[in-house]
C-alpha cells in the first residue's frame, strides 16, 4: 500500500509503506499524511481492529482513505468509539465522507442475502478540525484539508 | 455484518416480535442535532398522554440522554396502537465544546455539555443496535439532507431491518423543502410536518399507526 504525503507545493511524495500502527506519522507541520488502506488489508480484520487502525491514524492528524467502506454495523461502532475518545482541547471527533448510497432499498437483509452489498465505497476519514467537505454528490467528494 | 450474523439478528428480532404479545414497541426518534426530535417527542406525548418528554432548545445537544415516554396510546380509525417513544440525542461524528460558547454558555458548562453530548451520542447508537423496534428519522426540511451522518444512520437502520419513517420537520420555515428529503431517501416514506406548530399531525399519527401498529 502506498503512503502519500502532500507537501506545501501540493506535490505528492511516495514515502513507502507504513507500519499501520499509526506510530509512523510524518506530520511535522510541513505536510499532511494520507493513509490509503486497501480492501485486502481490511478484509482480514475484526471490527475493532479496523476502528483502531482508522482512529489511530486520525489521532495522529492523518487523512485515512479506505478503498472499501465500512459495514453499517462497523460505522455504528466507529461513531460510538469516536465519541468515547473526544476530549476538550484535544480530539474533537472525525469527519467522514463516502459517496451517497444508491437509494434502491436493496440494502436490508434480503439485499445482503442476494449478495447486494452497498459498503464497497471509497471512504475518506480525517480529524474534524482538519478536514472540511466543500462539495459532495454521487460522483465527487471535494474536501479542504488544513494543517490547523 | 456477516450473513450469519444478519440471519441470527433477523431471526432473533422475528422471535422477539412474535412473542412480544401486546408489549408496546419501542420507537426511537433519531436524527441529526437540532432537527426537532424533542419537539416532536413532546408533541406526541402531550397529544396522547398530556405530559412532555424533555426540554426543547435551539442549542444543539440539549438532549444528552435518551428519554423514554412509555405506553403512549395512539388511536386511529377505531384502532389503537401503544408505543414507547424514545427521544434520542442528535447523532454526530464530532463534538467541540467551543460550539456551545457561541450560545453564551460559560466554558466550564460548555465542557460538561460536550462530554455529556458525546456520551449521549454513544448511548443513542447503542439503543439503535439493541433496543428499538422501529425508527422515526427526523430531518430539518430547511437543511440539506445529503449529509454523511444521515447517509450512515439510514444505512445502519436499514441494516438492522427496522421499520423506518422519515419525518420532514419544520415545514413552517420559509426555506423548507420536503421534496429534497423525499429525493434523498426515495426508498422510504417521507411525511411533512411541523412539530412546533402541530401542522399535519393527523397524517403523522396515521403513518405511525400504519408502520408501528
């Protein structure tokens, strides 16, 4: 999985594979680390492992991009764990964006039984105080990322 | 959620419903902060029991604990449906105590409110996974419904196979746009209303009886 760091000039630098434990943040004030996590990497993980991978990155000020989005139950847990980690003058939560779901009503139990899964969508997650959504529609997510 | 877990969950829900008998169904009122959830819960509770559920406010996260009004009996067309109304804190992915300072709240109180708000959101999510039989999803019809929280919450509700009604609240506001909400979630029925003014409550109660009776 590549790790891409954007510098002040907006250029991107491939800085090699991360360890995945969030301890290798390169946020030194000159750039913003973006962790792009592949579907393969997430596939073998349990819910809490996924949530920790995401939140550890976000706590380090990184932008986390998931090739494949979370399941609804995992999103529910992500909100719950995020809330438990918010503290005054520190972590204020997350901003999360995916493309709006297809509104076809097939996402319930029958839909899953029939193999229709609506979770495989690119997802962007970042610290609430560093990422702001400028525009979102079915085909485009435009976000402003700041170093704060 | 895996298929087996889904199957287990659905069977469990079906079984509990089958053996619930005449137990009132717990209907959770969900939605983002400031959508008018408590105003709606109070309107329903006052109309049918005479009591309120909790205080209403324009300050976000005024409701920081789930509150339940039990045995609300709604009579429609010669039949009656009894529900427990659960008013939940507004769901969000971020809480910053500084937002409360903008409402002339002192820092110490703002920090306390923000801490309680985070606990309330977590509690609301827990209720949604474990303890409600149906959902009324309340949206401010003057606001953009295409938010991530709305998308995620509707997805979570659908994944739980819960019956859901979408209430487009605040139709008394000039910027209200009910069609925008109907377009955002066409797979669900959207009911326009003003919980504050009591507009269109007859249809609201008809739909509650139809969906949750």
